[in-house]
């Protein structure tokens, strides 16, 4: 069971008696979010909204021991289907929007489908939330949305802009929208840790570039960032966590120390270093002890004292990338996390 400290418990108590809906709820983030939610609070209802009925069926069985109060509900639906989502949002207090097409090559080869889900789907979430008087919406973003070079990143940047502007679009309706942005989630489906683990026995690990770096964040940290956005968000903020970086070659060496590393070249749409805050964003970015907040320039919200709080302006020339990070994760720390998460060290 995930350990919850007192500060985190206060965040979770925001959800007591609430009706929460998670789009893409059967994904890696959705399942961890809901698991932590059920372990530490007493929501009135938790709605899993996704389009894969098999994953829902499997999740319902997996979560049955946790769902002692029978609060879980499963809605088969697509964020593209506004009418279905409008029905699902009825009586909902908080929405966590985690549904997306996120695999970069699939997005490149299926651009219309990516736009329908990531952009038009975001519009549907915003409109349904306002129409159904949802209190708070937190949307998950990605480092790929900062200075995007691929379609996935471009659609998520567009989605971020939509959710920020949604606070004005709501008009007199008291619905707030915030965004959380983070990079590579350790151990999530499609990420490098399970990929390297799955091929370690072959004796060769493909490395796109020797100098490539990535941010490292756990699913728990991602969930905790959403709690923070739910607790502190006024509307329009993009929350960015302070997390360590790691060289991809060091990730490979930790997981498969005996395997040969083979440089295969950077794939289309891939960056050498992940970027979460650009120099352009820095003008409206405020620093806090464990995170940053990017405030929107529209409507002068970046000057709103309620949104700024105790933050310190980052200012001109600042950027936050996995390459210029001041905090780095060691291979030993990564192995310790893998052993804790999976009960054994991968690749051994």
C-alpha cells in the first residue's frame, strides 16, 4: 500500500464526499490516481471513463478489494463523443482529464485521430464541465507541449491553451481549469524502463543518442501534483514539478548492465533533452519549493496575487530542461525504485 504522510492526507481529504471522474481512467496514471484516492479518502463516487471495455472489466476485478464502499463506476465512452460525456459528467464535482493519444509515432501516422482525441476531446471536456457545473478540472499535459517538435506535442500545447482559456470561457459559471505538466513517468506503459527491461536478455540495448537526457518522475509524484493543483489552483495555472534528470545511457546501464549499448540515432519527433519551461514561458513562471507555476499572460492573470502567492518570478533567460537540471538521479537510486516498485531488480 502507498504510504500517505499527513500533508498528503490533507490533499486527499479534498475528495471526501466528492464525485470524481477520470477520463482515460484505465491508463497507468488513472489506475494509480484511483488506487491512491481509495486508499486515503472517502469519495462519494469515482467514475472511470474510457473506451476500452476489456481494460475496464479487468480494472473492476483488480480494484474490487479496495472498493469496499462500492463507489467505483465504469462508463464506456470516448472523449470525442460529447453527448456521452455530457451524460457522464452529470453530478460530477471534479474531473481529471488523462485521456490522450500519446505514442509519438502513432500520432505522426494518424494525425487526424490524434487531433480528434487530444484537441477536440479537450474542447468537449471543457464544454461538458461548464454545462454540467463541474467545480474543478485538472488536465494532464506533457513536456512535449513545451516548444513542440512533433504532432503529439503540438496537440497537447493546443490542449493546454484550451484549458487555460476555459477559465474565461466559463463566464459566470464557477468552473476552474488547471494543467499539470511533467515528463517521463517511470515504469509507465511505453516508457524506457519497461522497454529496456523487456529486451535486456537479448544482450543489446538501442540508444538513440549518447547525450540524451530525460526527467524522471514516479506515478505517485504525478498524482501528488494533481492533488496540489486541486488544492491550490485558482484557474489557468500550469503546474510543473521539480524532479531529477537522468541520462538515457545510465538508465540502460542500471537496468541491463551486461548488455551492449548500440547507438541507433534520434527518431523523428524526438528531442535530445526534455523541456518543461521555455525561456518564453519564464517571463510568467513562478518558483516554489518543490514546483513551478506557469501563469497565463491573457487577461493579465500572470499578475494575479492569488495565483502567485509566495512564488518568486523566474524571469528572463530561465528555462527548465532535463539537460540543464540541477538535480540528477543516480543509477543506484533508480535500481532501488525498481526493486521497491516491482519487488525485484529488472535485468538480473
